C-alpha cells in the first residue's frame, strides 16, 4: 500500500499558490512541492494528488490518498468525475487537470479519505507547510492551464 497525503494553498483565489504532497510506502518517504504565480486553491489541491500519483513507480499499486479537499475527494468518491468524462469535461472547472488526473488515477487502485484540515493531522500539516512555503517562494512557475483559461 502506498499512502499519499496532499494539500494545496493559494494566497488569494486567484493568487500565488502551491501544493505539497507526501508519499509513504514501507520505509520510503518522498515529499513533493511546487509554487505557481497565479492559480486557485482547488487547482493546487488537485495538482497535489496528480503529481503524487505520477510519482509512483509501482505498477497497479494500491493507493490511499488522504486529503482535506472536499473538491477532490467528493469528485472521485461520489463518482462525479465519470459523468465529466462522458461529457468530455464540458462545463467543468479545471478540465486540463481532471484529464491529467484520470490518466494517473487509472493506473492504480486508488481510494480516497477526507480529513478535516488544520486539525493536527501530522502529514496534512506538513503538506500545508510545503504548499504554503512553495506559494511564498521565489521560483514560482506559470500555471499555464489556469492562465490560458483566464486571460
């Protein structure tokens, strides 16, 4: 089992933002984070999950994603994503990321667990720190999907 913990953050909505993710498997631990100059909190929450799934190197792994994002967890657990796929993501926010998510998600056996944010969950607090630090950093990337859709 691979355990993924994620969080996203933005300073304003839109504004500078970042994601943080932790992957744990046995004795292995990997932390991922990146900041962007202009994005939204929901995009960063979703991107954290995507980047973490893309970092897995074990084919068909069982994965548990723990997130404080109702946006991400409900979209998958309530199966909204499958309706969006059928409609080719028409009228869905962040279609670029949802398409990328489905590519990564389909490779694994993924379950989601929602937790309340800022509730002293060790890994969630660490992900929040990583996301906030990335958003406040100097080497902010361009969230091309967001900026192209919001010119």
